[in-house]
């Protein structure tokens, strides 16, 4: 059971890093590269619902911040569910 928890938490951490890199790629305008398109395919389906609900503040898109908070809450929730099961 610990192994499954560790794998799930590791996958969520890796996804967080991919999301962070994807956001930084937008600052440097390198999303049109092959890796940028790959990260876009991985991150945009997750970011899209947040962008629909949270409008940008001028030129600043704060939806990734909320997406990180939700991802962190999911990580904590998974950890708590596994704690209850053990």
C-alpha cells in the first residue's frame, strides 16, 4: 500500500514540475517547440477549466496558481485517504 501511495505522490509531483515548466515556457515564448507542444498537451486539459472560471487580471493569468493549489490539495487528500486505509 505504501508503494502505491509513493507512486501516486511521485506522479503528482512530476506533473507539478511539468506544469511549472510549461508556465515558465510561456514567459519566454518557447511553447512552439516540440517539448512545448508536448507539455501543452499534458497541461492544457488541466488548466482549461480554471481558465474558464477565473478571468485573467489584465495581462496576468492567475489560473495556474489556483491549479497548483488544487493539485496540492489533491496530493494532501490522497495522502489522507491512504492514512485512513492503513
